[in-house]
């Protein structure tokens, strides 16, 4: 007889049953010790008497379970996952198998199969521990916003940015929008659609991006507020900036989930451009919120109605700046020269500051005391300057703009000279402008020198 693998329980049972067979222990006490009924104990005694200790081993050991998935079905499912969903996680892959192929399988079973087959490995995050922050109690009390720059269309289209608005109390995706980059006008457009759909929340919670926060807080000039902050102030909405990524972890985790799920949903739908993707997003948001949104602690909705016509809202969601008007009724804006048309109001603007409104479509409006002033553009050409400072998050959009300029507008030839960075004193004092006495002295000295020279030889 060969070796028999036995567990600790089987070995303890064999020892007790030997005592029962030898008469050292009554069957009633043995049943209590083994936590068995007398009937089950006598069954074990029969098997122990005929087969010895090997008869106590579970007879299902080494056999496939009755509810095991057939090997051919398991291989067919893994082949389908390998071909259609190679980079899907087990949970999402199980959902898509049921949705697209009518294959019902537990995501935990699929997880074990994918790990065993090398199709998936669990992610281990060695992160620093941060004290958790409790959710807000009501919908619309705090909306976390962020932009996620990613290759959302993989190799089917260029990289772009997804603007994410998520409610802190419920983890509800309030608004998603694909844009070229994280810019002020991108957030203005997304904010306008958010306000139209939901109303005004109490506050937004963002990172320290320059769209939301002035980078140089100690600057002596300026108003200490960004264009986006100024617009929220006029709409009576507060903007708060997180001190770390973990502080706004809800939107950061949502970005990570979207970079997994949304990318694959766009792939399955065959979408490869921002316009089609933005039309696809409302259905995705509804399905996502049905599954992942949570119930707030209090049922109140703290969104306030917008109560504003489109034109006043357009004047708020724009870029504003002050410019000085010269006596010639001219002002400079973004490397362009603007000449005001003479009238009673524009003539009174000479020597004063006026407001310049720039809209998302590129239109520029000059406003004084709430009245728009007519003007003409002296130089309409505008190019990205040489060695311009560009933020990392806007680099892709700026490069696309540069490429269009290079294709449509040839560069102008410019004069160049010595590149002097600072004045270096020579120690010599400038003689200044010569007076008529100095000029007369120089002329008489030249005449005396000419008279003293010998005549030329013939």
C-alpha cells in the first residue's frame, strides 16, 4: 500500500477511533469528542475497520467537483477574453461577456482563470496612509473638478483631456466633457453646460492649476484672482484648492476608473474623435451612476437655479482684462493693435482704462461703463512667439496651433542683432552733444593742421 496524505482532522479521528476499537473509550464519548452524531461515528468505525486509517480520507479528494466548469468551456471563454478583452479587468470582462456574448460567469471565477492563465495580475499600491475625509452630506454642496490628459482614443486619434465634475457626497458623475487641453476657455464651456443642466453648486474643489489659482500670490500687480475665479465670484460660487492629490481623492479615483472603463467603451463603440465621444458621454454617465453612485446622508439638493439669460452669462464666462487707451485712441491686446472709432464715448476714453472682453470664439469686445465701443484691428496677425513659455498641460493644443500656423502663414523675416542681457559700464563718461563752440574749435584745429603740412611734390 502506498503513501496516503491525511489532514490533521483525519489523524485526530484515527486516534480516537483506535481507542474506541480497543475499548478504551465509549462510543458516546467519542462522538462528543469528534463533534459527530452516533450514527456518523458508527459509519466511520465501519470504514476504519475495513480500510484502516486510509478509509477516513475524504472520498472526493483528487476528483473534479460536480459543479466544475468543463475544460472546453473554460478554454473558449479565455480565448474570447484573450482576443476581445486582453487588457480588461475581471469585473469589466465578465460584464462585457454577459452583455455582448450572453456568457454568464462569476467575475471571481474569471479572475482566478485570468490569473492562472497570465491574462491579469492584481495591482498592489504601496501608498502612504492619509487620514480619510468624510463625504459631504448633500448633493451639490461640493463638486470636485479635474482634467485628465490621456490617450482616450488609444491609437485611433490624438490625445486629449477629459474634464470631470463629480459630486463629493454621492460620487455621482455630474458632467464629463472632452476638450483639447485644460485651459480657461475649456473650463468656461464645461461650466456653462454644467450650470445649465444642474444649477449653481455651493463650491468647486480643484487642484492648484493656474486656471483656478494665481501662481504668484505675493505679486504687487493684478487682482489676486484668475479669470475662472472671477467668473465664479460673479456667479456666487466658491472655489477651493486642495493641498494634495489625496485631498481630492474622489475625482482622482474616478479618473483612474474612467481611464480603464471609458477607454474600452469608446473602443467597443468605435469612437475616435472628441465630437462623437461627447455625444456618447451622457449615456455612459447614466449607466455609470446607476451602478456606482451612492445615496447622500441628507436628501437636500443644494444646487441653486441659474436664473440668468445666455448673453449676461456669456459676458461672465469670458476673459477680461484692462487696457490703457492712448491719446490716439489706440490700445494693445495680445500683440494686436486696436484703434477705437472716434465718437463721444471713445473720445472720453483717451487717457483712461477700458475693459477688453475676449470670448471663446475669438471675438474681442472693448467695453467702457458697460457700453461696447466700436473699433478696428490694426494688425490681425497673431503667432506663437519664439521661445514662448507654455504650460505642460496645454502643450498638445499649442503644438497643434503652431502646426496650423506653419501650414497657413509663412513666418516674417525679422532683424537680429547682438543679444545683450544687461548694461555693462565702461567707466568712461559720455561727452554728450557738442556745442557750437566745440565744433568751431575742431574746425580751426583742422585748418591749422592743414596749413602746417608741406605742399605736395610736383
